[in-house]
C-alpha cells in the first residue's frame, strides 16, 4: 500500500507543477509533439474464490514518446515505456504454494501511424513489442509482439466510427486475434462515448462514457478487458513457466485538463471476473483460481508539448 501511495503522490506532485498555464511558440508551429505519460494503481486484497489465501498488487508505468504530424490526419510516432507490477501474496495461501511470483517487469516499444484515405476515412496502424517477465526471468523468453489496426470514417461532425483488429503473439499459446470497434461519438454537448487504448493496457481498447462538467473537469465510467501474461524466473513452483492475470476492471473516473499541455485522471472501481493462472515451462497448467472483485484506485497523467 505504501508503494502505491508513493507513486500516486509523485504523479500528483508532477501534475501540480505542470498545472500552470503554458503556451509556447513551438507548441503553436512545430509538427513535433513530445509526450510523457504515467500511471499508478493499487489493487486491494483479493480473496481467492475456491481456496484459502489472497493477494494485493501495486502497479506503476511511465512512457515517453515523440510524434510528427504532417497534417491533421497524418502522423507518425514512437513511444518507449516501462513499469512494474508488485504482487503481495498471502504466504499461507494455497495458490502456487503461497508465493507463485513477486515483481513483474514490463517494457514496451510502440509505434503509431495514422494517415487519411479519401475525404473522411483515417487508417491507424499500431505495432508494439513487449517484454513481460518476473524480475530475473529471461528477457528473450519474455518477449511478445502485437498489432492494432483500424479504419474509421467521419460520419458526421459528432461521430467517427470504424472496425479494427488486434493481433498478439503469446508466450506459449497460439496467436490471439480479436475484433476492435473504434468510436468517437459526441452524443450531445456534454455526453461522449469513446474508445481508447489506455496507458499500459494489456489487450484491446477500453470503452468510456464521459460527461463534461465544465471546461476543466469531466466525469466518466470506463471498462476494459485486461489479460496479462509474463515469464517466471528460475525459482518458485513453476520454474521458467508463465503467470497470467485476467480481469475486467470497471471504474469511475474524474478527468482534469487545467491547461493545454496536461491531462490528469483519478479513478476508482472494482475488478470483475478475476483469474490467476500458473503454467510450467512445458505450458502445462499447474494451478489456477478465480478471485473475488477487489477495489482498485489510481491516477494517471499525460503531459505533451
């Protein structure tokens, strides 16, 4: 819990330092946009549904990126990010003999390419390389690749929508392919429905229903499917195996945009349909268990100039 509060405090302090009005000549004229993103999340104790024990988790992630825009519909960018998920298991618990894994490290490189087709369509292509593994695990064995691609049409001034696809390799299983719906819909002057990848999201975009309170503040309800797998180290009950954490977080959020360069989000909610899975190096399931919905709280920021 202390680790989470430290991370959230750092994010909040950074945001306050950036919250003064900022407008630069480069901002107005340069085709380059530099972005810094960060997030911290705490998951409260979650009890296993079918056995004794449970766990909590603290996660943080930061990334930096650079975009170049030729015009309003054509841009190319790259970002590099990293973070950690620190699991705290009940040592007397039954899942994975008490401590199936500890600290999971996450590193990723992502490119984003957008370009216009005709007068109303825009194509988005987003390849990514990820390294997810327990601290001390083999980097080469922790690497996966993925791609999001979508084409959207500007149907009206208030609605942009289109289909997409996500393709992701897995550490051991076959490649995962799933459909994506990209939408940006201003239902009214205050209500909006949109999809977005989200900072450090694991699989697929989320969906957010937002309500604009005023020029600075918005409220919303967001949900997404999270599916994270990672290579394990050479200790524990599944040496060189794979850990997996699946859930559907549903959170209430408050978004603050105090100036043109900073976006700040606070959120709180529950993780539903949570499941942990443990596999050995032969891709055989050693253990798996559902867990009860835990509380999650956190904050994130995006600073761009």
